C-alpha cells in the first residue's frame, strides 16, 4: 500500500500521463456507492484521458483468449490490456497479480503484440514503477 501511495503522489505531481479505459470507468461506476464515491474523489485529483473501445481493442482482447494467455472467463482483464496496447501506451500499471502482472501474461502480451504489429508494452506493479 505504501508503494501505491508514493506512486499516487508522483501521478498527482504530473510525472506520468494517465490513460484509463472506458472499461475501468464502467467498473468504477458499477461499484457500491461508497467505493464509487471514493474512487471518483481520487480521480478528481489527477488529469487523465479516457480511452474508447474500437474493433482493434476487441480483436486484441479476443486474440489473448484464443492464444490462451488469459482465459475467456477473465475477458475484462484482456480488455484492460488491449486498450493500453492498441492505444500505444508505454506501460500498464496493475495490482492484478493473478491475471495481469505475471510472467505468462507479460510474455503472451509481448507475443500477441508482435503478431498483430503493436509495440511491446511494459506491465508493472506499483512497486516496480517507483
């Protein structure tokens, strides 16, 4: 948690450009009222761009499942990755160690990105950034 707080202060200071997918916003809005309010309060402290979905995002996400990188049961995780890759982000920051921040996913994303003509993207936990 301490690493996340340190990173948050760096984000608030403008050290990073922040991009959120419309899927992340949808997940926030789908939380219980107290959590939604808290998360929106945090987001109000920073500048960010919301990324929209298009056919390329869906194609990339589906390819992740077809190639066995992430199971179809966790398609939202595929979408999180796809938004970032298709929109040419430099890195993905995640606390999801079960499906995103792990060697199988990182290697699979590298393979799929190469296969589909996208640049490699870093996938990191907060402690790896600060």
